C-alpha cells in the first residue's frame, strides 16, 4: 500500500488559486454574476437615491426610522456607488474577460483546423443513409464537394482502416454561431466598460428656465442640481448658453398632456465667439444636441409674477417658479421674497424687518369652494393664487440656504416673520398691508424643466448594444452541422456512398434537411439504397 504524497503549502495554495480562477472564469459563474447584478440594481430603482434626490432620501430615512438608518449604513441609498455593487460589477467583468479570451483563441484555432476525419462506423451517427452512384469515387467526391458550397470541407484519399480506392469527405458549417456568441459576450464586456468610463467622465445638470428669462450658461454653478462623475470637477464643461424664448404646453379636453415644447435660443462654441444665436424646438423626446451634450425637456410648470409697491412708490417685481403638487391640474406651491428699497428706511436693521414674503398656491384655472382654491384644468385659462403675505425678516441676509418653494419655518416660528394677510388673488388684483405696502398678482408664465447630460461613452454604448443584439440573433439562428461521406468503389463500377450527419446544436428540422442534402450530394445519377 502506497502512502499518498503530501503537497507542499505553496503547491496547495497555487492549486487553490488555480481552481478559484477556473470557477470564476466559467460561463456558469458569469451568468450567476449577471443575475446578481440585476438583483443588486433593483434597490436603486425602488428606493430614492441620494445622488438623484437627497431631500426625498432624507425623508424616506426619517419616515422609516431604524430600517431607514440600517439601509443607509448598507449603502442602499447609493446603490451604484456601493462597495457590494462595485464588487459584483468587477467580478462580472473579470469573469467575462477570463471566459471570453480563451474561447476567442480556441475559436481562432478551430477556424484554422481542417474538419475532423470521417468516423469508421457512420451508421452510429444520428443521421445516416446509403446511396449509389455510377461515378467513380474520385469523381463522386468532386460532386460531393460541389454540393457542399458554403461548408468548410476536405477530401481525403485512403487512410487507416479504409478500403482500397476509398475516398472520404468531411464537412462542417455553423462556425458563425460561435462567432456570434463571442460577439455577444465581447459586446457585453464593452457595455460594462463604456458604462464604467461614462460614469467617470459624465455629468448631468437640471435647471428650471422661465420663458423670456435671460437663461443660463453651462457652468456647474448655474444648475439647480448638478451631478458629475469622479473625474469631472465641474470646470471645463462644454461651452454654450441657452434661454427659453417661449414654453408651449397644450392639453386634451380630459386634462391629459398633449405636447410640451421649449422654443429655445442657444449659443454654441461658434456662437459664443461671434455673438450669434441659433434656434431649436426642444420637445420631450427631441433633445437639443450640441458640443457633446444633450438638452432634454423633462417637464413643464408655471411661474407666478408679483409686484410689491412700497409706501414711497418704489416697485419691486419678481417672477418665481411654483412646484406642481397636482400632476393632473397643475395646482402648484411656491414662495417669493422681496427686499425693500435701501432709501426707504433709516437703518439696515429697520430695512431687514420690512422684507416681504409671499407663500401659497397657484392654480392655472381657478376653482373656488368658498375660499378654498383648487385648479380644475392644467392650462392657464383663469390663473389665481391663494397666498399668505408675511412681513419681517425672511432670512435672506443670514446666509443660510432656503427652500425656494417655501419660506423659512424658523423665521415664522420665531416671530421674526409675521403673517399680515391671507388672500385669494386673480390676475391684476392686489391687496394692501397696514403700512400701505401693496402686493399685486400680475399673472403666470410657463417654465420648462431642462436637463443637460454629457456622457462621452454613449456612442460606444449604442455600438456595443447593437453588437449584443446582432451576436445574439446570429447565435440563435445559425446551426452547427457536420456531414461525413465515405465513397467506396462498387463491384462492377460506380461508387457506394455512405452519408452521415451530426447536428452539434439544434436537432429541429435536421431530418428533412439531411435528406435533401444527401440528394444534392449524390447528384442526378445517384440512387438511394433500400
């Protein structure tokens, strides 16, 4: 009895690494990782993401208490930047590369290798028939080769175990199936790379643009929200400026949206140089493309215009967007803040206590239930507002960030901002405060919610996606087939043709196709042997 030889520690470690690598680079592991990646991405679609909407994320965590805090620690609110999602992504990439590269070399060698020799016992193959021909084996072999147009084929004379004068023909087709499979997986790796690179060098900014306003230029500080890849610092963005000349919105009689359109003027690099503007109509599915960026119209809403006339006759006018609360009839909420003229009050402290804050609802088509204002249609057929008017310190001078759609609760709760009136106003109507300050509602203006996106890898993503689709179609439609023919001299002249076929993938339809192929290979002079 022999004693097993113990392997040294380095050899065992090397064997463990080798086996782990083989398991990781198997196609089975790649499919499992692809499935895990899809499952791991689901929380990113079901839960608010901090990069997309930090306010909604914070609210979700507060509403769900301990569960929210636990999910936050597990990075469920930043799924696509989490450690565990990145680990799955990286393992999938390594697995696919380690699986595909050897298969590419193997496929290349297979293309350079002649078809395998004809087996000795063809009758054991799934498809088999025997025919006879009046041609001699050499001539019959040429007929067979001519009938195998489009196949990889080779004719061999003699050989071990073959009868004297016998000729064999081996043919294969369907190598494009494996090529399509490789193209599919290489394109999948390409998409992973393109997405990864795109995330590093891409940026995305959103901005509300009021019709007739001065617009904005493409700098990170000009966006309401700006998200950039790890390798983008917000400088050196594509140079352009854009403004909304007109924002159009039409609705069906049932209040369903019909069309949103922004009639935009923009300056690209050339326009900024010579001071010229170009025009373009941005629609929901028709973005403006320039300087490597795309400008989408994501939504539409209304901005309210108010005028404040102070006791000395000075007028302050302001237009501010209201956030839609009702997505059907566009009942919206918002706030405005007005600073009084510097020469109206003696001191800065007195001026600060006379600021005006307006907060409330805007209805594009008003409907009143007593004094309760709602909207009955999304188009601005009869605009009205229901607002609370405050006077005091709005907090503009504190330097603290404030929500543009509401006044500071801290200022109101501390009585530094006091409510002076609650009124409903239609267009042109006004109300006067006790100190003679007049607040008037002047009307509404359409605004567009625009998104500027830049992804340098988007074209490569499209190319690889097309490659995946094309490779998948080829791999599913092309069938692998092998055909073997043994041509043996017949007594008295002629040839006995033994034909066999092997379907290496799909068996469907091979019986009928094989019989038709056999008829073509023997030529018009051949006949089937019973």
